[in-house]
C-alpha cells in the first residue's frame, strides 16, 4: 500500500515552474530517499505533501487522503522534521517537546526521556540559547517520540555532528522495524545509501531517476 502517492504534480509560482509533472510514491514500511541539490524542488514537494502549498496540477494523496483538502486529518498521523527548526525562544527545549507531543495526543514519557538522553540534549535550557544542532535535536526527539504512521524528514541532520547523525540513523531504522514509512529528503548521499530502500532523484523540478539503490549504482560516478 502507498502511504504517499504523487501523480503528475506540477507547481508554478507565477511564471516560474518549480515542479514539472513529477510522480512519486512511498510504500508502507519503507524508507524512501528523496535527493537532489538545493533548490531542486525537494522542499516544495514536501510542502505540498504537508498541505502547506496547493498543487497547480496533479494529484497528491497521503494515507489515502487528499493532501490539500484533508491536511488536518493527515497531520494527526504524520511527523515532520524541517531542515531549519524555528522554536519558541522563551520556552525550554523540554517544554517545546511536550507541546508537540500533546498536540499529537502522545503520552509516551519513557520514549521522550530515552530520546533526550540518546541525543545528549539538555531540555532545561531556553530555546533561544540553543545552537542550530540542538534545535534540530528537539525537532527529532519530538518526531520520534510520537507514534506516527509516516515520518517526513526534510534535510533532518543539518547541523548535527557525526555521532548524532548515527543516533538519527538508528532512530530511522527503528521506526522502519515497527512497519512505519519514512520519506527522507537529503543531499547527503552516504546518509541515503545507509538508510533507504528506494531513491528518487530530483533536479530542476523534475524527477530524473527512480529505483532501488542497486538499480541506481550506475549513477554513482555522476
């Protein structure tokens, strides 16, 4: 079953075409890598999946629902991590995580504390004092502590050091073991190679290649 299904998606901003007729699907229990250079259209696609932008043309369904019309319902079952986490400056990291979890109706305190520990995060500090890496950790803890069917991760490791990247990879493989699905947008090829079952490569708003990593081996030189 496809948890994300994108067919013939085009998105225009005035005369500029950001996405040209792209099709992509993410199946149940798989990690799908979405790779391409910055400005290729990855974040635009993700914003459409999240119901933040309306497609100009084409169809996008998430968990069997229309991404634009049913966005509120869709959001109850997904977790999203942006590449740049904007947080409330006057709240502590722990308070922000708790707000995100209560918005999702999640009460798994044990999982929350385990992840805070794993990511080596001090939850008592105010968000305005956190570095980019620590803000990213808050977004990751909030996402992985909630029980979602689908995880949408847009450049989630930007600002993390290599040790934390490894912890992140463990978390992704852990949700996969539970039968959950992940869409991982990244321009770090090694990260995608370690984690993803299938990959879609986007360039200048068009998907130029799709397939398993084995099928795409012929592209490694380029």
